[in-house]
């Protein structure tokens, strides 16, 4: 039962985690314009799925963040700079940010991992210096190729572009090169980097060196600038080191050929080559990634799959347990049957043994009786017992007759008669219990037994003499002639 509950909890957990991953939505927090050519949009989680669209006149920049949510349906900020206004519109499955520009501009969108924000900067491609151009190319490359981005940022930072130093230090820290990251970030701070995430990057770097003092210092500086925004330590991935440090020298050569030196008076502004921008497509072509119906269908399909797997698992477990239960019941039934059979055999053996022992005892008793008892003594004992029984019965009858005839009997006689009656009953019970096998063979013991039973010794001797006379014909004849002499005729 516990295993089944554990499986159910496991599958439900997988379902919940899968749905959270599938429908995880960054939530909009706020947006700000600072400095005048930069808009920063903050979320509780860093958005990874977003698209940008530039109007044909290049004065409206639309950014669509898919699978994002907002507590407010709309929001806006305004300024007097190149970015006049930024508006937020909430849709069912995405957020749309529209930046209204005073004049046509190019733009870059760079994720800020520490503050979980999107950094949107607008600029005039035609007025960029080579160092600034490398910085913008690094921003465009950071979402696609970290090695290319590092090379652009390094070249720009070598020419004292402070913000390029932040992104270069961020890449070093991400690839687990804290010493190189610390040197780069400290230099960028001194050059005047105005991206607040540099303080978060320095705080994490000092934390890795176990420098709590500087960690607290830069953490507090970050919160002083971003009052209602928190930062999280970024994930360090050592495997990125090789790919980030890879050299692409030929790219710099191509870039240098394409980007003209705007400081040279020989270059005609009309002949300048415009660098690459992200996209220039109408805002009407925006498409939604997942509609509400599609999300519901995905949720239902995932739920059905997980439920099916769970039901199949439970069915197989039930089938296995049922089979084991049947085997167990069959075994228990057979065990009970064998036990009963064993008990029956044991009882039969004990009964047979007792019967055999009883038979042997009876045979031994009969043999003993036949061997030890003299027929004459046996007959005499039986006669004594019969005689005594007759006497007891006679005395009992006499007492009953006396009691019947005499209505009034003196108390003493009545007590004596009662005692005599009880003695007669006691003697009778003793005689009834007496077995032939218990009669002793010795004369002395036989006389003692007769005395205990209350048998008169004189009457027994007389009876014995009478029987002896009857058996002796000569003596019988002499006595007869003595007491009955012949008469003379």
C-alpha cells in the first residue's frame, strides 16, 4: 500500500513539475527609461522567448515577450529623450512593449541575468565610432555566439567603452574565470560603466573569493540604484570557457572593412554602409506562439499520458499482488490439509497404542488370576462375599420389618437401629467394591479382610466345617447314625 502511494506521489510530482516547466511565465515588475536612450524592463524571471519588430519608418519598436504575465493590463513611462514613451499591453499569452522614438534609430536588446531584465538601447548607426560599433555588434552576438560576442566586447573595451567591460566581465564570470572577471569589472567600474548589474557581478565575484566586506559593499550599491529589484547569483558553467576564449580574428577584419570611420572627413555620409539590425518587419506580422486552446490541449494530453501510465502501473501491481495472494492461499490450504492429516494419523496411532496396551493389561491380569488363585480359595471367597451380602440384606429387611411393625420405638433403640443400618450399608458398599483379584491368598490377611468387612469369623468356621462334613461322606454317615439311630422294628 505504501509503495502504491509513493508511486502516485511520484507521478503527480512529475506532472506538476512538467506543467510548471511548460507553463512557467516570467511576471512583469516594472520598466524605466534611464538614460534617455535606454529602456530597462524588469521581470521576476529572465525572459528567454521574445521577438522584436521595427516599423517601416523605424520610429516604433515593438517587443513581444511570449509566455509572460503581468498583474496590470497596461503600463507606460514617458521621457524627453529619444525614447518618448514606452507602453505595455497585456494579451492572453504574451506581453507587448511598444517604444515610440522621436527619430529613426537602430536598437539592441540584451538580457541582464543578474537583475532578470531586458536592456533595450537605441542609437544612430551612422554616428557610431568603431569602438561603439564593436560594442553594439557584441550585444547583437551575445544571444547567439558567446565567442564572437567576447571578441567584440574585448576590442571595444580595449578602446575604453566602459559598458563593454561589464559584458566582458560577465562572460568571464559565467565561464568560471573569476580572477579575469574581477580585473575586467573593476576596470569597467573605474571607466564609468552605467549598467547597475556591474555591482551584482562584482558582489558575486568577491563572494567567490570569500571577501565578505566587498561583497556587502557592492550588494548594497546595487540595491541603492535598483531599490525595488533584487538580484540572484548567476549560474557558473565551466564548460563555456573553451568556447568563449575561441578566437575569430577574421571576423574583426570583415567588421573593420564594413564599418566606416565616421571621424574621417573623406567619407561621404551618403555612402556609409549601414550595419546589421535585428529585424525590420511590420508590427502587423506578429504571431502568438501558443494560444489558450493550444495550452489547454497540451495540458490535457500531458494529463492523459501521466494518468495512463499511472493506471497501467497500478493495474500491473494489482495483477501481481492478486497472483501472489492466490499462490499464498493455495499454499495455506495445502498446509492446513497436511496438518489435519498429520493430526489424524497421530490420533489413530495413539488410539491403537492405548488399545494395544489395554489388551496386554487384560491378558496379564487374566493370566495372573489363573496362575495365582486356587480354585478352592476362590470359591470360598465368593461364598463368603455372597453370605455376607445375604446377611446384610437380611438385617436390612429385619430392620425395615421392625420399623414397619412398631410405630413407636424408643429413641435409643431407634438410634441403634439407624447406626446398624448405616453399618450394613457401609459393609455392603465395601463388599460391592471388592474384586476377586483383591482377595489375599494368605490366611492371616484373609482373616484381617474379613474383620474389616465385619464378617463373623465363627460363622465362617462353622460354615466351613459344615461344608467339610458334607464333602466327607464317611463323617457325614457317622454323624447321621449318631443323631438318627436305627429303631428296632
